[in-house]
C-alpha cells in the first residue's frame, strides 16, 4: 500500500502540490474552520482513486483537470455526496468513542493539559470501528470514482471478501497517520503569529493529504481485488 501511495504521488506531484497550496491559501483567507480542507480531502480521494484504478496522471500543465482519461467529466459531485455521507458516519463513530471515554471516567475531560491525550484515546477507540465500517461498505467510494456499481449490496459483497486485508492496512496506514498528525499538531510550538499559523496550516494540510491518500489507496486496492474475483 505504501509503495503504491508513494508512486502515485511521484507520478502526480503537481496535483498534490496544487491542492496543498490551494487549501493553505483558501483557509488563510476564508478561515473556514476546516471546511476547505474537508472539500479538498474529497477531491484528493476521488482523484487518487482514478489515478490508481484508471491510470490517470495530472501534469503541471493541467494539475486539476476535470476531464477524465475516458473523455468524460470527473464525477466530483456524485463522489462528494457519498464522501459526505461516510464523513458523517465516521464523525458519529468518533463521537461515540468520546462518549465511551466520558462514561468510564478514566480521564479528566475538564483538564486542558490532557486534551491531546483525550483526542488520541478517542481515535484509538474509533479507528478500529471506522476500519470495519469502511472495510465493509467503503468500496462505494472507489466505485463511484469510476462510475461503477455503487449499490450497498455489491459493496457489502466486496467488503466481506476483502475485510481481512483492508482493516490492518487501514490501521497501519491512515490510522497511524492520524495519530502522528494529531500528536504533531498538538505538541509543536508554532506560536500565535502569522508565521506560526501558516506553518501549522501547512502541516495540517499535508497531514490531511496523507490521510486522504492512504485511505483512498487502501480502498482502491480492495476494490480492484474484489472486482477481479
């Protein structure tokens, strides 16, 4: 998975660089509290699916092309709807994880010094559940990227056949990236000045891209594996 993700970035560095620049600039100007990052995370996953599954490349001359290798428009809106549905499901999973932490009272939520620890523990509880959820029905996303069969029935069939391979890939790939990224953003002394805020925004954007890239790679791998059988 990591080798494929790195190769995908190398072949399409223009796309990922332009996305990073666009997110940093738009977040700085609009101060949209992550909404810009969320929208571009959807784009990163969509385009990564197509790079892996359809062999598309994005050179510097046209890094964000909306015309696919098949001559049709990239299904941005179609994909975004399904991405948003999965995002809310994953947020519900995260909320449930924090409710579990609160219920068992193993940590003081009111202590601001422990917020990073609270967040990391929440992720440790939520990530396995998220891995199972995406493993079972997440192939809807790569299917949507290439206008394949996005029915839940077909997604479940693919998921049941590939779940054992997907879950460990998710946990050691995007799962670890999320934990490391959260820790770095919490402990690095960026400061409150414009330079510090810009560096923090650049790092958070790179983490977003890395997580989206790894999730999309893991999903595309199991999608292709299931479609070959």
